């Protein structure tokens, strides 16, 4: 399970570059993850985690932006 308490070290794109070739880099498409969570998402497939990533990103923005 994703843990927002872990220190974020990797910026992950919520929608992959292949699906957003012209705007994958936009702030709204990024979430900060620890290395373990980032590896887990890539192992499971990012589509499986998309809703949770959006939730995590919303929490992150609310707390830090």
C-alpha cells in the first residue's frame, strides 16, 4: 500500500508519457513517491494504482501547496 508518510524521492507521472505525449510533464500529472512505492507501482502496472495516486496527490497538494 502507498504510504504518504515515507519520504518522497521520485516524481512519478500519474498518466504515462505514452498516453500524454504533449503534456506528461504538467504538475497535475505528477506525484512524489518513495523508491519502494515507485517500484511497486511499476511492478503492478500504473493503471492499477491511478485512483490511489490521484488521492495521494490531492493529499500532497493540500498539505504542501
